[in-house]
């Protein structure tokens, strides 16, 4: 088959950001399929630019058309960037020939319209992937407030669910939502990780030496620094643990809120929080190896109880215990795996207590990490999930 993926935030393994789609596309190519990706030349995580044009990477053809580059200025400018990609990716997609399946992914949801239109013009099947419940998440966190935009976004969401040949979700928490809004065929292909990218026995000596972490109990957060990520709670927890000179928090990544968080850290006078730049997925194994525990956190909103954050599966693959400040379906995974501690979202005291508990019993923390690794290998291996995706695509093309 020839699969055309429309994905503004597509990131390769040598780039910061989520690499689910690169890993899945690589697998599809290895099985003899042709994959073309239309992606933004501007990194969704960092705002840095890649060359525009066409390149081939691991057998995947990647087309990067011109877009409006202003992801981190404001929500209004981010919307302009979304709309500009929806338009430029459409014209880029028109030139791609002999397509069997168009794969659209949300967020941003506007590129779903592009995928639908290209699929219909090319007589191809449409696979619409839901990676979070946009616009519900944007409304809940308060970044989408305009009533007209909300009405338009909700209409587009229902339209895409109803008109897709197949809807794919990456969390079981999304199934009921998309079905209730018109999706006829829904398949769960969850987030996961490639165990081969991580070595749970690696102690991260190079990372720890480079960042002066000798004899520290390191709590590492890796990922986006956005409004939803609630990282100010980490700063408040760090203040509560200021006297514990052996405990070090690391916030690794980038995003719209990073500068504000750094300014807030200076205001609070915290000395036990280290901000580090993002690393590509190819370097994530070394970074996570340098941690004693890894943190996943979101704002305490009911909407986030439905999500499967990618980072949790990377933490499990790395064999590190998870400090989980997110309730809902991902809590069920962590507790089933016995691979971490849940702490109440939005509660810095609860996070501080969980950190102290792990720091006081490093052998238990190590056992949690290895338990998570084993559970991931059995239930969330990227290769097994990619095989499920290939089967789904073959069935779509035949049906």
C-alpha cells in the first residue's frame, strides 16, 4: 500500500518530540509498504526550523511545505500556524500520487480536514487518528475560549468521526467519546515504546557526570513544558524538599511555558531544580538512565483521566519507577504493572511525599522500574502495536 500521513508535529528519531509515527512508519516500510509524510518544517516542541522540501529517511518520504512559524507566541498565533499547515499540506498532498490510505491525526484537528479532503479527491480510504480529545482538552484548560471557534471545532470533530472510514485512538479512555460523537468503526492502538531503545540496566553515568548529579536521587520529567503539564507543581514540591540536598529535580524539554517556569524558579529561589534542553528520541535512553524516578504530570482535570501519555511508556521501557500525578486510565496501567506511585494531581505536598518514599527505599524503586519494563514488553511493545496497525490498514484497503 501507499499510505499518506498528514502530521504537522511529526518528529523523527533524531528530533525532540513524540516519535510514535516515525516508529510506526518505519515498521510499515520494513513490511514493503510505501509511506509518505507531510509534516511541518517547524518543531512543535521547540519552534526550531528544519529545511523545507522533500527528504527520504529510513525509507519514509517526508515533505515539509512552507508554514506560518509562530507556535510559541500565543494561542492565536498557534491557530494561525495550524491553519497555514492545513492549507499548505493540502496543496503538497495533491502532488502525491497513487495513494491507498490517507492517515490524518489530531491534534491539531484542522489537519484532519486536509486528510479527509485529500482522501476523497484521491479515492482513498481515510484513517483518522485521535491522539487527544481536541477541542475538549483545549476548552478544559482554558486556551480555547472563543464561542465561534469552539462551535466550529466541535462541528469539525463530529464531521471527521462520522466521515472517516476508520477511527483509531491511542487510549481506551477515548473510545466512548469518539463513538458517542459519530464514529462507526473505532480501533484502539495505544501508545507504547520500543524496548530496544532503552537499557534498564544502564545507570546513566555519562548523563549524571555531565549534569553534576553524583550521589543525587534524581527525579526527571521529560517532555513538553506547556500549560497542561502543570510543572509549577514541581517547583512547589522542590521548595518543600529544599533541605534534602540529596534530591534533584530535572525538567528536560521545551515549550511555551518554559521561560515562565524558569522565571518562577528564580522567584522561589529553588536550587534543586535543573532545566535542561530537549533531547531527540535517540538520546532519551541515556537521559532516562540517569534518573532514579521519572515524573508524569498533568493538570487535575477530569478530561485528562482519559489519556495515555507517551512519556509513561518510555519511562517503563527505561526500567524507571513512575511518579504519576495523573489519574484515570494511565493510573490503571501503572498500578497493574506495579511500576510506580500515584500522587494526587495538583498537590505539591503529595508529590513531595511520593519522592521521599522512593528516595527512602531505592531497592523498592528499582524493583518497580524492572516490573514496568516487563509489563511494557508484554503489553505495549511498539513492534506488536505496529503489527496491529498494519493489519488494520490492510483490512481498510481491502474493505
